[in-house]
C-alpha cells in the first residue's frame, strides 16, 4: 500500500438530521482502517468535556437562545475539539472523520434567524484558526423523508419542523462549496448499503489524487 494512501486526511460528513450520518461514518471509518489509516471519529458539537457540556445546552435543552448565541456556543465547542482532538490527531498521522463541522453551524444558525451565512463563515474562520476539512461529504435527501427516520421527540433543531429543515437542506446545498476544496453530494435517499458505496467511491477517488 502506498504512502499516499495512508496520508492522514480530515473528512467532514454533514447533512440535515435523519440522513444517516452516524451509520455512514462508522462504515467509512472501517473502510479507511482497512486501507491502512489510523482513524478517529469526532462529532460537532462534542468530543471534549467542554463540548459535551455545550452539546447539552445546544441540543438537549429547551433554552430559548438567540441564533447568534447558538452560533457562538457551537464555535466554542468546535474550537475546543480542534485544539484537543483534531489537530493533535492530524499531527500524529491520524485520519479524522467529523460528524458535522462549520458548514452545519452556518446553515442551521442562519436559516430563519438574524445572522447571515457570511457572518458565521467569518466567525468560524477565526474560531477554527482557519482549519477546514480536506473533504466534505454532504448526505442529501428531502427533509420530509429524513424527518420520518427520526425516532423520539427530537433535539432543539429537529423540533423546528420539516419546513425549517428543508430550508436548512437547501442552504447546505448552496453553501457546501465554501466548506472544503473537495466537496461531494451523496444521495442519502437510497439503501444504506448503496449510500456507503457512493461514499467510499468518492473518498477513494479523492485519496487517489
């Protein structure tokens, strides 16, 4: 196996709630490990003690937060995750797969709120110290179909409803190009096995370049 294949990469997997990110990240991690990568998985927000506490506030509470406040809290969680998890892993030669990254922050907090995508991109660049994924995979499907997959009462974002989530989906598609140098839209509205094949094909093509 060539050294180019083993070179550590930073991959973000994103999409609206219900598209199956967790399942696909597990499959992608297993595939990359099979190709000789050391792999870690992180999730945004989360993956550090600070991030876990902020995740409770952002997703598991009923607090009424202004969208700019939400955006700042997501930034703080991500900054901690970058400095405590992502950068050290990449420096040690470990590939990182992140369940969401700055792109999600941009679209979820700008849709229907008082903050523009441009403002969040600018704030995110500062909070991330200009770190961006090498590749972003967007799992895409209509919000109505994705919401039907969600079990339970849903988190603060999911409880905003299908109309909001479809607006978020469209914002994902329009803002995706700003998230990484390499971006790919994956049709998530198909059998999970077929989704995994599409993801692996896209990642393998990227690694081969």
